[in-house]
């Protein structure tokens, strides 16, 4: 039954995509982020992601959307990452092994580039933001319920055989969307939807704790700290955070507390020290092959690692770091290009926050830039302890930052009446003031 329903949704979505290609982008984003096919019992062996991508790209070309594409800095850096991965794969130390991850990463980058170009209106940007939040939010709500039902005794895990299967990965992904939940809460007009987003925020916090991931917990702390630093209402945020977080932490079992306290004693933790060994090995691979690295995930290979560092190789595990994964897999050049992509997105969020005309209500781009910057910081901190460089979610966020930067702020020069909502800082707190009618000059 699940298979039939899923295939019916896909068929309807693809038919709509032939007329409206952006529908295909939403469908593609949903499948990439939520992987609903993994939750069905089987889909007749059809590679649904490939079908959706092929139909969407074909529709973009046939409907003339490709003619509207504009090259920008984000598209440039995404293309540079993809291009350098081709160079790295061509010089891979184990081409058969790295080809799997190369293929996955390239497809994700193509998706991000198309999102950068296709999300050319506020409606389209918001449609993809909702897709991101609801897709990851589904796992957050499910994880929160699981944590409550099991009294926090077990780790919250993602869907098997997906990039978010690991509890650490899922926790970082949920932490990344927390600012986007707040953004959408400030954008919706109906109290019911605002309350729903508030509930999703609380459930996301519970789910993060339920993953029992120390990296995700640090990301949660970074989210709270960054939000507090940027807000004018610091006492109110401290009070709200205490009301939400302290009862949740008190609910967790003593084993959770003991696990979190090991953060301060990382040098005595076998799991962490195994990662350090992997970081050293990835660095040595980069020093041996500074331009192209060893090929994506090749430093995981025990035989290759032993040639680089026979002492650390037996203890080394996955690097669990987006930075060391890129360093070992694509060399110093690949890491530089990757960091340039992240820096470019961060600078764009800073520019977005300054969007608008002095004295006028802040445009939606300004609010989006504020929360998107917060999401990016949370991901970059959490990414230091996870292998999420191929995750679609943060690349979609980077694409949307670029899209929002290209959409012109509405001019106040023409005579019109606009409804002034609460400021974006008020929306961040969850408060909404009464609409004020304002005549533009």
C-alpha cells in the first residue's frame, strides 16, 4: 500500500513537473532530504531519485527555465567543488571505492546548483524552506516521541541506509533546521501554524537530546548561544531556554548525563581519540597528495591507511569531520574550494541582513539572512564532528541563500500600502505585534 501511494504521488508530481518544472525541484528535494522510498516496502527496483532528477532537468530545458539561469558566486563555487571532485576521482588511490561517494556528491551538487537557479522568487524560496524543515522535522517529531516513550534509554536513529541513519548525523541535521523553524514561525500569519512551529521546535530539542550525540548537543548549545548573542532580549531568551531545555535534560536518564560530561574529557575517550587518529591520517594523505588527496573516503581503507601511518591505522575510524573528509579525499585545494563555498554563503547572509531601505520595514530577505546565517554556523560547528559534507540539507540552504540574494527588495518608491508585521527580531522571539498599515512615500 505504501509503495502504491508513493508511486502515485511521484507520478502526479512528475506530470505536474512537465508543466511546472519547479514542482519537480520540490519533489527532488523531498526525496533527497526525507528519502521516503526507504520507508516503503519496495518500489519495484526503480531508482526513483534518478527518474525524478531526469524528468525535472528535462522539463527545465523544455520549458525554457534554463534560459533564465544567471551565473553567480555561489554557482561558481558549487561548480568548482564539483570540478575538483572530478580531478580528485581521476587521481584516486582506489577509484572503485571512491566512485560510490564521488557519484553521490556530484548528484547532490547538481541538485544544489539547480536550486540556486530555480528558486528565483520568494514563493519558491519559501517552498524549499518548508520542504527542508518538514522533511527533517518529521524525523525530529518521530525522534521526540521515541525518546519520551523509551524514557531516553535508547539512541534516536535515522532511516537505515541513508546519510542520516547515524545518530550523530541526524542530530546535527535537526540542529541545523532549528533557526529555519523560527524563521517560518515568524513568517506564518495563522496562530495555529505558529503554535505548530513552536511545538516542532520543542520536539526537535527533545530529539537532539534523544540522539545522545555529543556533537549534536554542542550544536544545540551553539544555536542557543548564537541566538542569545544576536538578540536584544537576552533575559527573555535565557528564561525561554531554561523552560525548554532544563526539563528536557532532567527527563533524560543518568547514562545520558554521564555521556555528555565526557565532552570535557575528550582526550580520555576512545571514540574521540579514534577520530583524532583518523584526522591525522587524512592530513598525512593530504600531505602525500596535496593537490588531489586520496579520493573520497579512501582514507577509510585500512590497507591504504596502514601505508600512511601503520601505528594509528588500526585505531583510526571514520574522520567524522566535513573538513578532514575534504582534506583527505580532495587535498588542500579541494578543502580550500570547499571552505570558500562556505565563506561565500556566510558573507551573503551578512549582506542579506542589511537588505532594504532605511526607515522601511525589513524585507523578508533580511530576516531570512539572519536565521540562515545561524543555521550555517550551527552546521559548520556540528560538521566538525560528522561526515556530512555530502548532505543535501546544508547545500540546499546555501543555494537558498544565493537565491534570496538575487531577488530584488521591493521598492518603496511607488505609492502602495503595506502591512508591517513584527520585526524579524520580534519574530525570532516568537512575538507578533499587531499589523500596522503604512503608506509608502
